[in-house]
């Protein structure tokens, strides 16, 4: 059986600043980069 995963992006600068983001590409924080790497290694 195939699996399909929905994974949210890592932490962004705007997440930290409590700003709402729609379609704008915002940089990941250092923590966000670490989260992305950990998630990639997990799946």
C-alpha cells in the first residue's frame, strides 16, 4: 500500500513574529531548517 503524507513547513521568521502569511515565500529560521532536515530523515 502506498502512503501519502501531509507535512507542514518548518518554522518561518513570520511564525516567530506572529504574522499571517498567504502566498509569500518567507525564509525558514534556523529551527525551521533543522525541522525540515529531521522530517526528511524520518520519511
